[in-house]
C-alpha cells in the first residue's frame, strides 16, 4: 500500500498554517524587514528607512509626547553611548499623535544635531508606526540584523546595559 502525503495529514490539520497566517496581523508580517518608507529629517532632507537599515541597525519608534519624554531621553543617551563604530541609529518621531505638531517639530529641530547619532526622522502620518505594528503614544526599539531583517523588538525601560544587549543583536 502506497501512502500519499494527503493520507498523512488530515484536511483540518493542513489548514493550520493558513489559519495562523490569517490571524497574524499584516503589520507583523510586513515588519520582517525595515519599512520601505521615505521620511524627512528636521532639515528637510529625505531618507529611506529600508536603505539605511539594509546592513543592520537600531530604529526607535516613538511619539513626541510628554508621556514618552523620559523614555526618549533615556534611549537618546543609552543607545548612542553603547553604539558600536559604524552603527546605524534612527529615531522616528510619530508626529501624527501630537496635538501640537508644529510645536513638537520645532522642539525636535532645536534639539537635533546633524551628523550626530541618532538620525531623527519625522513621520507626519504615523505610517511607519503602523507598518512596525507599534501602538500609538508608545516607544519601541526595533533591531535589524546585517541582512536587514527584523530580529528583535524591545519595549522596556532604557539603560546602557540594555542598549548593549540590543546592539549585540545587530550581528
């Protein structure tokens, strides 16, 4: 008697992978690689996130809100301190959740130091946050390996120790 692959798996069991993919949010599946989004920095220059992270790096997705101020400042200190030579560090500011967009953007522009990590990018529509599956008004750290694939996310408190752990995952 010859068994066929269909004899070994019940029709219900064969549908499990399909059902799993249907239940996983599209944002999670889309975030396997860096989002193909072009955003501007505070000076107006355009940058493509996928191109910047094609060889690995760390992206911090955050919102310029009072509730995220301490987290932003913590990562703004910890990640550059622990960053290896040649590291790519991007902060994406989701302006779509700010009630005072022009005031938030002016503050970002005032604090921004060109050619000094992190590269700050402004997302006026929240599309990057949505593509990464990050909730509004939160801060998430996304680590991309040297093949440009998402390998780790972190949503905890910032510290130099944790930043070193995150940079080690860029390999």
